[in-house]
C-alpha cells in the first residue's frame, strides 16, 4: 500500500510538472526539457560506465545534449540563426578527439555510447521543439497541442494496456525482451489511445483549415502512430536494461524508476510524430 501511495503521488506530480511546463509558455518548455535532457543523458552515460565498465565522458556528453535542446529551441523561436549550432559541433569534435589522448581498450565503445546518447536521447528531445513551434505567414507561433497530445496518447495507452493486459492478457507480445507485455494489452492500449484522440479532436482541431471529420482522422492517425512507435521505444529501453542486467534505469522518480523508464516510449514517438505532422499535415493543408 505504501509503495502504491508513493507511486501515485510521484506519478501525479510528474504529470502536473510535465503538462504545466509544456502549456505555460515557451520558456517553461525550455527550462523543463533542458533539465529532462540533462538528467536522462547523465543517467544513460552513468549506466554505460557502471554496467559496461566504460569511460564515456559523462560531463561533455551531457552538456552537449542539453545544449542541443537549447540550440534547437533558439533556432525554432527565431532568437538565433544557424550559428547557434556551432558550440554543439565543437563538442562533438571534442568527444572524438579526446579519446586520442587516452590509451584505453574501450575507445570504440566510449565513442559508441557517447554518440548513442546524442542520437537516442538528445536528438529526439531536441526535435520536440518542432512539435511546439509552428511557422505561419505571420511568424512563429507556440502551439503546444501536438506535443501535449503525444503524452496524452502514450499515457492513455499505458493505462489501457495495463487494464486490458491484467484482464485478458494471455499471449506474450515480446517474451524475449518484455515478458509482461501481451498482445491483448497492446490492442487495449491502442483502443484507449484512439478514444483519447477523439476526445482531443472534439476540443482541438488538428489544423484550423480542416473539416471536423478530417481533423478527427488525423488525430486518430497520430495516436496510432504514437503508440505503435512508442511500444518499440519501450522495447528498445527494455532490451538495453536486459543487456545490462538491471530492472530500472534509476531511482530519481520513486515508484517509477529513472528518467529513461519514464521517457522510453517518447524517445521514439517524438521523431515519429514530427515526421507525421510535417509530412501528412503539410501535404493535406497545402
């Protein structure tokens, strides 16, 4: 009971902080996701060093990742031009060159995990900016609904998957990696996310120029893509932890594990949502 109470309180605070940070204004988004990127990359590189016995430069890798989010935010808000990415490029060069000066047997693995942190964590979080800042003829507008909906769909899918999986789950989805996930739970999660997408569509048009029916279909498509790719994201992180022989990626969130545990689905769902919105949406509207 005590663990359930702690898990519930932590989960509620997590949702409040995340939603508040996205909805409040562009600067709260900047502060929140720079912090999230920092903590997640630090956690990832710490796991690599501890459980793989590597020597990844945690400080530079983490600073580079956090800076990438800030740089993309500044670029998308038109505060700075493309020159904002120069310090990030310098940090990438440094991560490569610095290994020259250490005679280590794990040089290639250090490079691999440092750059995996950039591709697997930093880049998806940085691309989250493109879900929030939409270019219009009048300039750049802060439109948080695409970004917020992504988490609404993932959370509703998780809840539905847990309920349907507990009730009907018999056929394992991917027993080699995640023995608890079932096909029944995944289908239930998908149906729950679809229902959530229609609730969102009732109050928020996908784009102002679209008919209500087309708007509903596009929200449904985004929900399905989000939970499909999010499931793969969950499995990727589960495989990573299984290879390291650990249950949770950390303990920063009591009852919920670490930052990777909380954002595993979104790390793949964010790029998928960006692709969907900037291909499907733009093609339909224009």
